[in-house]
């Protein structure tokens, strides 16, 4: 019976085509507007590394003076003093300090001009911690790290730009004024959002949601060569001038991530961090009472506000617009179904029950929603394309995956059924005798 009603619904699309088209377009526009904003919200709030997001932890340590309670001045990064101590600790199976950097690459290959590359200074554990794979070579060795060796890892795109199809491992290149030996080329990866080096929801300098890391150098080498800092620097007190003064001060410009064997080790790691803070206080550092905080990946994304209030408000407004479209659709369906009162009366007189009338008209409404979903998907893709042109971050976020595509179709069908409830109820109230007398 459902199949028969579905065929009837398809046939009814040809009746009163102008009214039918208006219903479909109204639904499609409302669904497209709501789903385009919901897709961006979904992508921003998604788990970037679900395999281990509850086993990766970052640390913030409040190194403000004891009498400074200004929340705006509270650092979200760490000083080199703290990163150096934590990375040398024995807690966690992997540990890495990091900061954003950038510099000019001077290619040896003819026909390629110098270009600016952005990247990161990290420890070798970073690559395994973030589940990154190599197409060539590997990460630098622990011995290289301890020796402050001039080694470098390239992204696939950077290696292709510099060397074409030739092997990159073993080649020498000049980056930021220093000679480096290429030891590895990373397989292309997308970490969205780029959680490991974000401080302000992706709106901080050098910490975008979709920034691409082109080069990676050892953190120890970056400190030794005074590699430029591409990111936020927060200083509570005056630091000595120059890079050496910066790394020897309480200025925060780094991040630290650690991976534990299991999620259950979180409290033990927090106890270790609290113990470290107490130890440093005994040495005259970290006088502020707030101490340290520990965040896993999802906690960190929430803390830094990746999904900001503006994005949430835009999503609510879009669904408010969908509600307005539904109200208009109800009126259009009332007009469409009321015009068929005589047909309903004949069906009732021939023995159709109210439940059968209800099923027929709800399935017809769902058919309108199914057709509207096809147009809604096309409009949603168009809206996402326009949003993607606004900024690189939105370009990375404005992509509809299979789940969002299915949600768009289901939302369109559900909306049309909801909009059809009142018109269907009115159709069920048709009195056969009165309709037959009027014929």
C-alpha cells in the first residue's frame, strides 16, 4: 500500500504544478540554508583524531605573578623553561614541545624562485603521536635531536615543488638561512581542526584551523639556531632582549602535548603535572595559585573556543529560517490539499478510512520532501561553495561528507512530513456527504 501511495504522490506532482513547485522550492531553500551552516558547525566540532583524542593531553601552566588575576593575561601556551622540563620527564609514552615557525627556502633546482614556507619546530615523537605516515624516509633520530642536527622533514607538496619526482631524502636545502638535510617526506594529511598548535580558536596569528605545515625541524635545532617564532608570544614581565632572552624568560610561545598508553592514565598524568608545579614553586617559580590545567583534544578545542558563539548563532538563525519556510509550506499544502476535498469525499464514500487518507497524504508530503531534498542538496553545495571563497579556514570546513548529505535528505523529508501534519489532519476531517452534495 505504501508503494501505491508513493506512486500517487509522484502523480500529484504534475497537478497544480505552480503550487507544487512553490512547495518544493520553499522546502529546498530552508533545508539548504540550515544544512550549509550545520555542516560548518559539524566540521568545526568534529574530533580531528578520534583514534586517540582521549589519550593526547596538552598542558597550561599559569606563570603569572601572584598578584595578577587578569584572566585576559592568562597564557594558553608554555615557556621554553617548562617545555624543556616536561619533555625530559618520564611520563607518557610520547612527548613533544612545539611552536610555529617560518622561513625562506632557497631551492637548488633551476627555475624555482625562493619562497616562504611555514612549518613547525617539534620533537621526533610528534609524528607518531599525530599518526603521521611517511612516503619517503622517516623522522630524525634521537641522536640527531640531542645533537641539534640540521635535519628537516618536508610535506609532500613541498618535496614535489623542490625536487619533482626525484627522491628528496638525503638532499640538502637552505631554510631560514641554515643548511638542512632532508630525512623524510610526509604523506599528505589533513588535521581539521589543526588542534595541536591553536590558541584562540584558529583566529590567532599562525594558528589557523586549516593552516598547512610545509616543513618540520627539530625543536632543539630551532632553539639553537634561533628559528623565528610564527605565533603568539605572551610575556608577563620584561624579558632580556633577543631570542636568548626570550627562551630564558617566563614568556610563553610554545605548546606541549603528551600521549599516554590509556585514557585511564589521565589522573596520574595530572598528578605528575601538579607535582611539577609544586616543585617549581619550591624553586621560586610559578607563584600564582591557579597552577596547571590538563586538557585532552576535545577539552582543548572547547577551551579555546573553536566553535565560537557567532557560529552557533548563525546555525540557530538558519534553523529559524527553516521554521519560517515550514510555516509557509504548511499554508501551501493546506491550499493544495483543500483543493482536493471533492476527491477525498469520493474516496471516503467508497470506503477509505481516515487512517488511509492520513497515510496517503503524509506519504505525498514525504514525496514532495524527497524531491525537495535533491534541490536542497544542490543549493547547499552552492552555499558551501560561496562560503568557501570567504577564507581558507571556511574553504577547509565547507565540505559536505556522506553523513551531512544523508542528514540533508532526511531533514527535507522530515520537514515536509511535519509541514503536512496539519493539512493531512484537515483532509481527514472532510465529511463525505457534504462533499458529494456539492458535486
